[in-house]
């Protein structure tokens, strides 16, 4: 939903053009779309003129894109962004911990 709204906002026809706007590889954006994840840091960084309330609110499907002058976002939207960033960080740390545990496992040496 968010990626499609960004395409609408910037009048982009393809995900490839959206990936270019966000500064990510098209295959990375495609993978994130299929997983239901977002390049949220890139969106916040590169789309500061988009009203984040409109972008993240599920109840505004029928509304036109909203511009923001002060680039502020609501508490709910900022909390959503913060939670997503924290979840991503926890996932990364869990993967690092698993990797370290498997490399320290005496049975894993060849």
C-alpha cells in the first residue's frame, strides 16, 4: 500500500522508477514488496515532502496525496516508524547471534 501510494504521489509507472527514487536496487524493492517490508529509512530520507500521515494511514485510500509543508508527522506515524526500525534491528541482532553461536559450536568445526 505504501509503495503504491508513493508511486501515485510521484506519478511513477513502475517499481523500477520507485526503486530509483528511493536509491535501492529494483530487485531489493521487489523482494521487500513480496515480504511486506518497507525501505522505511529511504522513504523518510528521500520523500520528506510526502505527508507521512497520509502515506501510512490505511484509512485514506480514497484521498488524494497530501503534501506537507513542515514535514512533521503524527505521533502514531512516528511510533510506527520507530517500531519498524526497532524490529529490523532486533532481527539483525538475532541473525548475528545465531551466526556467532554456530561458529562457536565445537561440533561445527571441519
